[in-house]
C-alpha cells in the first residue's frame, strides 16, 4: 500500500496510457470497418455499372435489375454485406430498390445512372 501511495503518478500514467491505447485501437477498428464498407460499395457499384451479373430482368431503360443474393454470388461476398451495401447506396441515391415478385419477394436493385 505504501508503495502505491509513493508512486501514484506512475500508476496513474500507466492507467492513462492503457486507456489511450484502447481508444486508439477502437478508432482503428472503426476506420477499418468504414474502409471495408467502402470497398464493398465500390465493388457493388462497379458490378451494376458493368451490367453484371448478367440477369434476365431489365428495367424499361435497359438497366439490369438484380437480387442481393445474385450480386453476392457474383462478387463472392456475403449476402448480408451486399444487402447492407445496397441500402447505403440507396440512401446515397446511387441505386434504386424495386419490389420483388410473386416467385421471390426479396427486393431487386438497379443502378441510377448519372
């Protein structure tokens, strides 16, 4: 106990440094996640711009309409990651969601050309 009283500044510094390291690590993880999301978004946009995957369904304007699962299979990504990416891109005004059909009620997606 006496040692801790005499060296309180050392103990406080170590605790503060540990807290700083944890904060830095969580910031790095958040930045890595944002980078991964941007990478997925780029892949999804690129595939839609290149009219991939080849789909039988097209809009009246000739744009390919795909399900998230089709896109995930084409890009070899997880369906949930692709779906989240499509939702982010929809919020940014880059893709449009269409209702599914009687055979598959999942939403379909197409790119919004600028």
